[in-house]
C-alpha cells in the first residue's frame, strides 16, 4: 500500500527537498503580493472599493500565515531555514510575514503553533 498525504488528517509524508527558485528566492509569497497589487493599484478608490481592498488585504495576509504554517508542517526544518532567510513580503520588519529568526532552541512543534 502506498503512503499518501491526507489534508483532512494531516499525515506527514517523507520530507521533499525544498529549493527556492526564481522570485521565491526573494519573497515567500510573490503570487499573493501580485493579487494585492491588483486591488491596491487602481486609479479611483470609492468607498465600496476601499472596503474590498481592506477585506482582500486581511484575507490574503491571513492566508499567507496559514500557508507558512502548512509548509512548515510538511517541509519541516528546511522551510524554517527558508523563513529565516526570506521575508514573506517586502518591508515587513516584524511579525509572522517578516524573516523569522532561526532559533535552534525552539522545537518545530512549538514553531508550528506559535508562528
């Protein structure tokens, strides 16, 4: 029987090698950032568009944090090293989407629940 990954049960498989290529060498979430650019950079901002911009910004920010947690769960220490070297978004000095310092004394299970 082959080993599979079930998202519903969060079973880990053997860690795959992780190599950041292209723009991912500079940003952890370049696709999400491009979505934000689509809603932020509009010529006219009306009240309804401002609400849409705010909702999409919060939604994508939360999604970015959840994606980091999921990748940390599946890729482990390899992804933690990547988080310490590459920010989630440019200009993020603090928070879960900034570069996350590589703390050797923090167990991976703790990092999964607090990052």
